[in-house]
C-alpha cells in the first residue's frame, strides 16, 4: 500500500470517545479503522513516521484511561471474525467481540475453556488486560492464547508463540497494548460443551468457610456478597450432557431482578445515598435459598446481561488470603458506614507464567468492588484498596486503582524484563499515553 492510500485510512476526528461507565472521555485528533492486516500495518507505520502516537480502542469496558489519546485512536472492529480453524485451535481477528465469538466457535463445534460473566469486550482488549472468569483449575483468557500476530511500531508484523519469539509471547499476552497492536490470536479451545448453572443463597461466613471446597468440587464457583448484610448469592457450574433448558438464561431473574430491580434500586441509592444500606439489605432479602438451575451452552452460561452501569476496582490476592480480606472489607464497610449497595464479587483464578499477569506465579482470588455510575466511590475504593494491598493483592489492569510504577514494580518479578522488551520493540514510545507513562515511569 502506497503512502497516499495509507494516509486515506487516517481521518481527522472530532468525535468524543467514552468508556462503558462514562468515567473516561476524550477526543482524539485522528482515527483509523483498518479492514485488513496490510491496512493496519500501514496505519501504524505512517503514525510512527510522522512522530505521532497511537492507542487502540476496543469496547470501552476498561474503567481506566488505557486507550486515551490526544493523537490517533485505532478501532479494530473492522478486523473481526474467525479466520481459520485447525482441530481444537482457531485463529481469530483481534477486534472480535466475545459475544459473537461464542456463537461462531459453537458453530464449529468448539468452545473457549473459560470466560468472564460480561461478554462485551473485544478479544484483544480482554487478553491485553488479563480478563478472566472463575475456576480454581482455569486461568485467565490470556492463558488460552497459544500464538499471536503483533504489528510493531515500525509497521512490521511479528508472530510469537511458546516456540517462536517466546520472550515476546511471555510478555505480550498481558501487555496493555504497550508492545504493539495485536492483529490476530490463536486460541486453544475444546470441543463445545454445556454447563449446568445453579444459583443459591448462603450466609457469608458459611460461604467463606466452604469456599475452598466449593471451588475444588465445581468447575466454576463464585459468589456475590451484599454489603451491610451477611448474605451472599452463589453461582455454581458443572459440565453437563443434559439437553439445554427450554428457558433462556435471559429470564425474569436476569432481566427483571438483576437489571430492572437493580437499576431502580441504584437510582434510588444515587438520589438518596443514606438509603444504600437498607437497599442492599432489600436485595439480599430477595435472594432465595435455592434459586434453581438450568443447562446451557457454555458461552451462554458464562455471560450475564449487564444493563446497570458502574465503576469498578478489582484486586487479585493469593488464594489463601481471600477470605480474610473479604471479612476485613465487610467490617470496614460497617465501621465506616460506607454508602454502597452494589454487591462485591469473589472468584478463583489459576496462576500462570505471563510476565505482567496479575496471576503470575500464584493461584488467586479476585475480589471486585463496584459503585453505581454517578455515585462517589472515593472512600470505599480507597479503603478496599488498602485492605487488598495488605493481603498481597495486585490490581486488575483494566480496573481502577491508585498504584504507580514504584509499587507495581515490587509486585511483578519480571517487571524489568517486560520494560526492557518494551523499549526494544517500541523505542520511540509510539504506543504510550500519559496513563501508561504514569504506570511505567522509571521502568
């Protein structure tokens, strides 16, 4: 592609970009939406040659300004779909959203090994930030990647895997977009499968006491704790060969209660913050001891409809520290009369060897705290973060936290290796932005 054609791919922009929660907003000077690998390479090459910078946007489901730029914003939605399938491996374009990906793979008789409960993210964004589901024996989405094609700062493409450019592979599976633009990924899949999903209510202390056993005995286990109460809502999933349930997952429980009722309660809490505690107790009271079960294709069982928007902080703690940390959080919420009604999520994730993965070297418990959009989260998130850090936590890269380079460097054994590689692959900082610089300063 000649320079004239390349220039035509990049247009001036006045459109304001915002993330899912509305917390991050900015207006890039330029935007580009390539439709092929060659066009993507041309955009990156032209940006670098002009001495400009570039960030890649996905679905906007990160809660921090990872993609914010005053220069060029690259939209990968034109690079979407499954390119090839070979046995239980598939090559998938990086801009593919997780929601349609589940159906595309199911049509090939395949399924991802694990997913989170929200499927709005683009695949590259989910991989780059270490997005995960739950399961003591299952890693993050990044651990399902067995190869990837990166477009580097000079516009060249580089393929990496465990055997081809293994150092880049070890770093690029969670890289925050700082090493290059992911163009496509090779995923290790498994034959399509179904899950039986069961929901039930438990006392918080009983749930925490039983959590290690429940996590061992079920392929997937997680729970939500309702602040200002001792109640939890538990989700258990196991492999099933039973026929799919006739009732879709988007039933009254998911639409009416988890979205309609929560949305109304959240609006009341925002208008009257002093009502947060009684409103949380109302939600906990509505939970049934056994809310029933159903069977669905895995990609449908994982995903949950989420219409109510929020801001979120999440930390990944050593698995053995999770229960103590959550008990301290519950005590903090009561002692400080924190105005929060949104449930707290608790999940298990298997450790891995990815350099900047929050799960590097250890099995972990992920604890996520949320606050409804438009409500103050300062005291709540600050207190939760202090508790999580005291228990050896690492922050989720796509969610809110206050850590910067000195604190982060102490948490990652391969921190210096990652940044040496970053400087080698992108010496001019084409893929940097102010937020990344604040995370990586002095690295």
